[in-house]
C-alpha cells in the first residue's frame, strides 16, 4: 500500500511501518515486554499458601495462550489487514506471546515434580511415598499445563470472535474449520479505527525499542542486587532468544507439513540450555559439599538470567498450542508426544544423572 499514515510519514523511511528495521525494533520491544510479563506473573504468584505452587509457569502460559487465541481470531476478522500489518501480527504472537510463555520451564517443572527434586523438596528433605507416584506427578503437571493452556487458547478465540470483533471491521467470519482462512481485503481500510490502532501500536513498539534497551542496560550497570537476575539481564538475553526462535520457525516450520520443525528445534534447544544452567545453579560442587557449582552471587544471578531470559524465551507454549490446534488430532498427538518425550529424556539424562550421582542442592541466590 502506497499511502502511509501521518505517524509513519513523520519518522521517514527509516521507521516505515512495513520496513524490516521497524519490524525488528517492534519485535525486540515485544520480546522484552513478554519476558517482563512472565517474570511479573511468576513473582505475583509466588506466595504461601498458594493454590498453584510458587515458581510455576502455569499463569504465564495461561495468559499467553489466551492472548494468542484472541489474536488468531482478530486476524481472521480483518484486524491485521492489509498485508503491511501482517508483521504486527508476528510481533504480537511470536514476539510477545512467545516470550510470555515458556515450554522449557514447563518441562523442567514436570521433571522436578516427578522426581521430588523441587527446591522446596530439597530444603525440607521431602520425598514421594515411592517412585511410582512420580508418574502421578508427571501426569499432573503435563495434563494441567496443556489442558489449561489449550482451554485458555480456545476461550481467547471465542472472546475475540464474539466480543472484540463486534468493535472492529464489519466482516463476516467463515465457519470454524480448525484452520486459518484468508479473509477478503477491506475497502478503505485506512479509515478503520482498528487499522490505525494496530499501526500506531506497531510504531510505538518500534520507537520504544532503543530507549527501553538503553534503560535496561543502565539499570543493569547501576544496580548489582537481585534485580539483575529478574528485571535487567533476562530482558536483554530475551532479545536474541526471541529472534532465534523466530528464524528457526521461519526457516524450518515449512519443512514438514504435519510437524512444525522450527518450533520443535527451538523448544528442544531451550530445554538443553535450561538443563545446563540448572545443573550449574543446583548441582553440588562435590560429593562431600553442599555448595552449588555456581557458588557466588554473580554467577548465580547470571545463570538465573540465562534460565529466565534466554531459555525461557527461546521456547514457547503459546505457539506450541496454536500449532497443535490447527493439526488433525492424530498428528497433534504425534507432535506433542514426540516433543514432550524427547524433552523429558533430555532432562533425565542431563539433570537426572547429576541429581542421582552427586546430588542437587539449593542455589546461592
């Protein structure tokens, strides 16, 4: 589309709403904000007594999948038309929702619960009645995480279809066929408030990227307390992780029609890196010492930031759920079963081998 909105013309060619530079900046901002939202939700849900175990990523996955579902139906309803707004859709789904949810953290949670290796278990010396109960714990985390995420995704789609779309372009949605159906272009779309809203939001994200990144760097240099492991370093590390996940999906997701290879690779790589970081954070330095391998506060803060920012952002549950929703049931079960089985085996081989030989302890920070 040749005609540009006044906000886009103001910033000139460098920040054109459909330019690659603008997309990259907006994607970086969305990734930072998604990671911030995940950390904030985890902090808000970490209290005693809590219905959901402190540290669980369930709240983050629920919110991310709900937003992902809403965006899918908003796209079908014409909120991201014409094609120049398609990049904003990627920014919000792959960038924000992908960083807000975390597959690798979910798998680590599943492994630790099923093996009685949660930090609280280690601190209090708690064990399951016998090892068979690990199966119940495995299924508890697996089914609750996946079904809550899928339920919130479906609710998000229904909410957007029945409520939000009534506020936007007057377009008839096709019958639901469990797949995205292209919509016809809207005449005079520049005059629709939804078009202006999406364009303005994309522009705001693009403009905010550089000052937001600079602010995080300054705060990370000034404050050397626990904020580095939660509010500064993770958000910086989330940026390369988000782009890596995006390009893996872009390069490999079309390799097999029934199996999203790119998302699969991103999730498995995130599980591997998270296992390594957790081994350093909680692995005992020797058989005769309860000090962890990373035994200084600086080492602990950096490894925690890598776990939360890089590994947490590199993997995604929202895209994982969205892809399974659009696959036939048998193929979705194959995709989910292969992903989860391989991830769990990786954690058993890497983290489990350390836990059952030298042992795990509590992290320094």
